[in-house]
């Protein structure tokens, strides 16, 4: 399927590994010009020039770093058509009264502040391009409460609010804005979260893994390709009428307790 994304200029945060890397590869396969940023030096080094993807270092939770990132966007891409706010962090797994100031602030800084800083810088550029797309990464934790995950759930609910307001503001400028809400993604991050859940609840990790599957009607983990396919579609002319939506890609999560 030709999604007519050739030469579209795309920025993907946290795009050198995991979900972001798969999204970058999908855009590149459609002929888009892709720049990714990341905080992991090894992940950045793993992005080979032959992929057609440019990788740079940037911590999106820092507004000054975001300003420098967009200088790279201008220099390397010459503008912007599409922003994918993929950067996020899982935060702690512990009771609300045990969450520290540092854990709370760090979780919201990456998930919410980072999305806002990048959107604030991207929107004038996308307007100048005549329109485009923004996709913010939320989670099923933006729909449903997960106990012992106060900072993460708060952040992901916030991302959905940010998305809905942006969609309302930017629709008249030919910019569609949506949130992607993945469920449990088959990834190293999920395994780290499972380990935290196992330790905080005193439950064997094998039980955690099986319960996660039992709480999804389709009984399988989400793949990074499932997520990337939806994102690319939303940013293509075929999906541009879709805006202000929070789209669950989760195999239908029916419960969130272990």
C-alpha cells in the first residue's frame, strides 16, 4: 500500500530503539525523511546511515535540549511535517505514599513535559509546512488505573488531555493529533515492569506474565509493528481525517489487577 509519505519530514523521540525504532523504520520504508533522538548512546550508534534514518542525542525532558534538537531538525530536515512524541519512562511500581519527589517528577518530566516541549517547537514548523500530523504516546494506563503505578498513570492520562486540546486547536491548521495507547508490548521494558511488579507484590514473575495475557481478550502481547503500522497510517493522507482520538492497541485489555 502506497501511503504517500515520500519525502515527508518526520521527528521521532526516543526513536533509536524499541517502539520508536520500529516506527522510524516503517516511515523510512515509505520514503519519509526520518530523524530520531534518544538518550541512549549505544542505541544511537546502532542506527546505521544505510537505514536512511538520522539519529541524534537529546533529552526531551529538558527544554533547552529540545531547542537544540529542533535546530538539528531545521538543519537536517529543513522543516517538519510529522512529530511522533514517543519518549516515555515507566516510573516506579510502589504505593502512592512511597513515591519520592524525584520519582514523581522524573516520570512526568519525560512523559508529559517532553511531549509538550516537542509539540511547542514542532507546531510552528508543521503549520509552515501547510499541515501535518502529531502522534503522542499514551498507554492503556491512560484509560485504566493500574495500582502501584501512580506517576505513570497520571502522566499517561495527562498525555491524552494534551492530545485532545491540541487536536481542537490545530485542526483548523490542517494538523491532526492523536494518542496511541499501547497495551503490554513485547519488549525489554515490559520485562522490567513485570520484574518491578513481581517484587512489589511478592508474586512470581511467571504469574505476572500469565495474568497479563489473561487480562487481554486476544491473549497475546502487542508487537512494535502493530503500533508502528497504526502510527504511519494516521500520518498518511488515508488517516488524516482521524483526529483527537486515543487509540488503544492492546488486544482489548479487560482488567488491570494482578
